[in-house]
C-alpha cells in the first residue's frame, strides 16, 4: 500500500502544531491548522512533492488560522471551518490585539465543516468530529488507515491536560462532554496530534489525564 506522509511542525509565536497529511500515490495533501509561517509550510509541501486539496481548521483562534490566507495563495486548496467559530473568525484583528500578535487577514472560506464530513486522501478518509468546548466550533479530525487511527485534536486535548475554557466561547461542561463522549470512545492506541506540544495516545490520556479521570475539576 502506498505510504502515507505525516509531517507536523510548530508554527508562529505560540507554536501551534500544523500538520501536513499526504498520500504518496496520488500526491495530494490535507493541511491542518496553518496558523503562521505560511512560506515555511508551503516550502515543506513542495519539498514533499504534494498538492494541497484541503485546508482544515480545528478552530478559529488566530494561532491556528492566522496564516491560512497566505498559505492558500501559495498552495491552493479549499479552506473550511465549523460555523460555530464564524464570530471568532470575523474578529481576528481583535484576537491579535488581545494577545499581542500582528494583525492578519481572514482566509476566504470555501466550505463549512460539519460532524461526519469526510475528506478523501488517496482512498482513506479524514472524518470530522464536532468537539465544542474550547470554542463553540472546535473540531477534531480522525484518519483511519490500515486499522490505525490518527487524531488531530487541536486545542481540545493535550498531553496531560485539556483546552482552556476561559476564553471567548469556552464552555467547561461542553469540553468534558466532547472529551468523554467522543474522543475517549476512540481506540486506545490512536495517536493524538495535539494543538500545541507533544503527541500522545487516547489510551494514555484516558488512564492518566487528571481532567478526564476526574482528579482535577475545571
């Protein structure tokens, strides 16, 4: 079976994890959260010999979507976001002011993400889970390939922690519902690419994450 390509690099001042998910046979790629450093991401896409078909966003905080407009100009691809984060997306300038980042333009969106949407990647499918809590429109993307799950969780789940809920639109009850009702239903050995910091697995977080086990409360 042709190889799958997965490259994750931290971008921007807040070191958002941007992932390039590619199929060697078709040469196509899906890019998750090009939040900054668009030329650097585009150069890596070119180095890998890939053609971007889709740009998907886990949510609309500026560190996850701020570089998308420039990246789309450089590499093409259809950009999409869940409608629950539309209002955040419309206030990127205010977000930038609040956290001291440079202002950035909004990417032209081509589609809205919805629960159950599936994006083709050389015969495999990247499926959308709506996992609100960190933001109203937060989404998680799950790829199943040869019996293995790879999870792109954005800022919903981290190694040993979970996403903040004290920012615009955050909801503690919702994020716990998303985590326990959706993410913790995935396979133990599912690899989780987090929005910031190191990767983990669903099984490790189910057993040891204090917010999921109930040792810590939001």
